[in-house]
């Protein structure tokens, strides 16, 4: 009996050790599997959190950009309104005389006959219109002249030229010298853009069709509108043409009213009646 017990005991002991080793192997594998699952789950959560953070940062950046853009356009609008509201008594007198001349010419039925091949309406010919307003202002005692500006091309802007009206007066302050009042008959049209955005077009609508003001005030308006044009093109991811830059636009009204560059005085050959057509020759 003791022999049997002694013979069976090692076998039982051997089986129990095998069972323990197998159990340890199974449980060890299961623990490694759980650890790997938890690690993969945690890494997945970390990636999702990181992506959420990036999206939130992007949204915050977009909101900040939008707020900056809104602040810019509001500031430009306020600056434009403030500049346009300012006016001296001298500017007001010249502006009133210019508008009165425009109303009278608009009501008339004059025809333009300034050596052009086609007879057009007087108001559509800026050369005749500019000359007539200049003459009327001169008759009212203003020192009005027609100026032509010319500038050469550079690495920044192309060459060009522009014609406008100018009224000069001597200032009572000797340090200021001559006061220049610019008259531009197509002021709003100079800043119109086919691809302007809503905010820029609203600024353009605030501009007067005919500008009458000091040269210093004109420079401020040019700076405001050119800055707005640059911002508009940047928001639309378009290239800003060199003819839209501040240096180019300002050059239009920086001419000198030298007598040698003034437009030739046109004879007053316009008429309030219709142009007489030449009669056909009986010999042809």
C-alpha cells in the first residue's frame, strides 16, 4: 500500500506542476492582452483628443481673423465718413459753385463739337465739361486751372497721366503758402472695381461723384481707399493691380498746373440746337 502511494505521488505532483505552469501561461497571456487593449484604447483616445484640440484651435483662429476683418472695415468706414464730413468755408464755396455749374450744364441741351469725329452730348465729353466749368469758376473770381499730371513708370507702378481741375488761393499764413483745392469730376469712378467685395463697394458708394476739396484731404481719402482695395484683394486671394496702389492713385492729383501743359483752350463752338448735317452734293 505504501508502495502504491509512493508510486502515485510523483505522478500527481508532476501533473499538478504542469497544470500550474499552463495556468500561469494562460493568465499571463490574458494580462498582456488586456494591457495591450488598454494601451491601444488610450492611444486612440489621445489621438481623438488631439484632433479635437486642433479643430478648436482652427475655429478660434477663424473667429479671430473674422473679428479682425470686421474691425478693419468698420474703422475704414468711420475714417471715410469723418474725412468726407470735414470742409472749410473755402472748400464749401468752390463746391457750391461747381455743383451749380454742373446743374446748369445738365439742364442745357448743348452738343459737344470739340474736333471729334462723332458729335456727342456735352455732358459725356469730359474735355468740354472740364473746360466749361473752369471758365465759369474763373468768371466767378476763382483762380481755376486745368492741370495734367504725368508720371514715369517704376518698379512699383506703370506710367500714366491724368487731367483734373484745380483752384489755388494764397493763404493768409505765409508758412502754408498756396492752398490747392482739387476738383475731380469722376472721383467715385476712379475707385470702382469689378471684383470688389461687399465692404469695399460700400465704401465706394460713400464717395461723392464729384470731389471738391483740399489736396491734403484728398490724400487721406486716397490712403483709405487704397488700403481698403489691398485688403479686399487679399481676402479674395487675388492680385492687386499696380494701378490700384496708393502711389499710382496719388500721382493722378500731384500734377503741376504749368501753363505749358495746360489743355489748349477750345473754341466755344457748341450749340444748343442739333448739329447741322452736311448736304449731299448734287454732282455725286
